[in-house]
C-alpha cells in the first residue's frame, strides 16, 4: 500500500474521533500513528528460508538427495516468488583446490582479506524462474519446494545455499538466503538403519 494511501486510510478510520471535537493533539497523534505504520515497512514482504535434506543410496555408486526448501511468509503482505537459485557445494572430501588454499596459508587464516568463505567447488547449480507459474505465499503461510539432486556416493559432506529473489525489490537484486551443511554418509546410514528396523519382518 503506497504511503499516501496508508495515511489517508488511517485518517478515515479515525475520522469520527476528529469530528467529535478532539483537539489538535489527537489529530497529531493519529498522523504520528500513520507515519509509524508506514515506518514499519509492512508493505514489503518478509520471509524465512530453511532447508530439510534427506539422502538415500540408489545403487551404481549414486546417492539421491532430496532438498526441501521451506519458505515461510512471516510478513504482512502477499509474497510473490520470482526467481531462486540453489547451489550444492562439496565440503568433504576436500577438493584439491581447497587443500591447496589451506596449505598455502601455512597455518594462518586461509580466508583471504575481504572474503568470508572458502570457494567450495559447486557440484550442482540450479536456477529457477517462477514468474510464469506465479507462485504466491499468503501472510503467515509456509510452502515447501523440493529439489532433487543425484551425487556420487563418495561425497561425505555438502553445503547447500539457496537464494530467493525479492520480487518487490528486484532493482536491488536482494532477497532471502539460507546456507546449511549436511553430512551425507552419517545421515543416510542412520536413515537406512531406521528403515530396516521399522520394516515388518516376514
């Protein structure tokens, strides 16, 4: 809702109080409340992004990874999804490029000045355009979006990065991000053991 429309809306809501003979202090308080309402920026979408990851061996030296991206609309306005990107990066076993960076640091901080993270090699890069499908999330609602990945079973730990573009502020190229680490072998082995335990015996 534009700023002017918001202020006019609030003034109309309290018009009866003003017409009833309230003094200028009351009118000023109403205007201040309207400005506070706008200042809270509730016309902009807000979201919380989370990952839920599951891995299963599927044979032939391959793993099936299901990455569920949970997008929670924690704001007060309808959230329209525009674009998303998903990165799956290799952490363990260490890639030779990361090993070289660590060895060159000679025991010092391997993160170069001006950087915050190591350049973990990307195993999977996915870009999604949701503008044609018009995905929308109502305020207070949560939606799940599934992304399937096939990896070789020698990968032990992955890092998952998701970016959801903010459609309202497309000109700033900002949005909501989530990064998480997942130990594939440990989690997949535990899940497989649990399934075997819960399976009915003949």
